[in-house]
């Protein structure tokens, strides 16, 4: 269907992000989202079955985007050092820039229904797997050295995800400053020859 | 006042942690907390003015404990390498073991009232300052090398805090396994001579 519908959907998603960020998923009513989008509660149901459906959409888009960033970083080079640099740079900057959405995506997982959670977990597993592949490729190529590649890969993602928690737009550092320093930290964490 | 009062308070705090963890602060009612504690909603108000008051108590106790752990780690040695080891070990293990409470303490800050938030921010500043002091002491002693001690100190805390998000009691790693590996990662992040 053409016309205003895509705009209404986008407005609703933006309104849901704003509302979930301010009051948490469970503290947000469909009325809050409608009001933030300048629509009637009934209009919300034209586009989404439920509040959970909006959370799922936000989560799915967020995870798709993150997976794409990670895959682009891996594809940017055949050298694990350059791959890790590219992945960490994109991952850290993304969690700074998109911190409001990233907080919802990472901290409201438990509010998804079983089916949606299973689907989102697949994205998370894929993202973890890509990061682990970079670390193990570096270890195999003897350019990285770590006693626990799996935990190290998780720690690398963890470091980036937590940027969304502490990052403030009015802070001293731009997303690029964080991305730069986090590349250095990431290479040290995997024991890359400097 | 003697007798059942301390027990009722403890039961309410435990019930509040459980309820906030399951449904978020905003999604939890005083009735939920009372029910989880096996008490009447009226009984909750005998001990706490509000739901926010319970969140504040949980947050204050959590931050006091974390600050104490960090200070004990710093006091355990005069050598920045050993200090960082002790702090990171305690910090990471604490966020694994106490992950349910740590999630509330770290992710529900925005639900505190202004006065309480200001007080909790003081604890957080103190914790950050202790970690930064360890990193800068190591740089001054020429045993650490980092281009940005402040961001590195924040990243070290960030890594530990995020353990609370991903840690599962039924996972493959005990808190001690994480603590061990995170010590290694922390020393690498600060560029400690290995």
C-alpha cells in the first residue's frame, strides 16, 4: 500500500524507541507510543499487533544492522589484524552513535516473546561467531595470541555493547575517538604483535 | 527497633530485586513487590516510602559494595600491576556472581529521583577515580603504557559491568574463570609489560 503508511511506521518505531528508552518496555503503554508519534492508540494497532511487535521490529533492525557492520568489517581485508580493526571500529562507533536504540536492543531482550527471542538470538549468535572467527583466524595465523579465543571474542563485543550504556552525546569524546582507542584496546586484548 | 523489622526489610529488598529484574523498574508495581515478599502492599509502605526508595536502597548498597571491593583491591599492593589484577578480579567476579542486582544497579539509574541519582553518581565517580588512579600510577611508574588512561580506565570498568548483562548461572564459565581471563585482558589493555 502506497502513501503515508511507511512514514507512519517509521514514526511509530521512532516513538517506540523514545518511549522505551525513557520508561522501559514494561513501563511504556501503547498510548505513550501513540502520543509520542502524534497518532491515536487505535492507529498504532493498524501498523503493529502489539507493543512487543514494535520491540521486535526495533530489535530485528538493530541486529540486522549490527551483523551487516560486522560482516563488512570482516570482508574488508584478508588480514585478521585489519579485520579486527574494521569490526571494532564500526561496532564501537555504532554503539556510541546509536546508543538509545542499542540500549533497548541489548537490555530489553527478555521482553520479547519466545519466537521473536529465538530469532534475535540467531542474529546474536551470528555476530558472536563472526567475531570469534576473526580471533581464531588471527591465532591460527600466529598474529594473535590468547589463551581463550571464545571469551576474548565475547569480551570484545561486550566492550563495544557497553559503550551504549555510558555514552553521552554531550560528553568529551566523539564516536570516532572511542572507535580509534577501542581499536588499540582490541588489538592488545587479542595479543596482536604491535 | 528489634525483632522482625530487619528481616522484613531484607525480604522486601530481595523481592524488589527479583521484581525489577523480571519486569523492569517502571513495569513493577508496589503490589508486585509486596506479593513477591509475601506481604501486603500496606506493609511495604511501613518500610519504604516508595518503589523508588527501594531502588535507591538497592543501588546504594550495590555501589557501596563495589566501591569497597575496588578500594580493597587498590589497598592490596603498592604495585599498580598487582592492584589492577586485584581490582579487575574482584570487579569481574562480582558482576558475574551478582548479575541480577548489578543489572538493576547499572541499567535503572534513570529511574532514581534527582537527589538519589546525585548521590549514586558520587559513588560511580569514586569508583572511576580509583580505577583511573591505578592506570595513571602504572603509566607514571612506566609499567603501563596507554595513549588515553582515562578512556582505558572507563573501558576496564565497562568490560566488568557488561559481564552482568551476558552472564548466566548455567553457562560454561564460573565467575572465577571470567575473573582470571579478565585479569589477563586488563593487563593487556593497559599495555603492561608481560
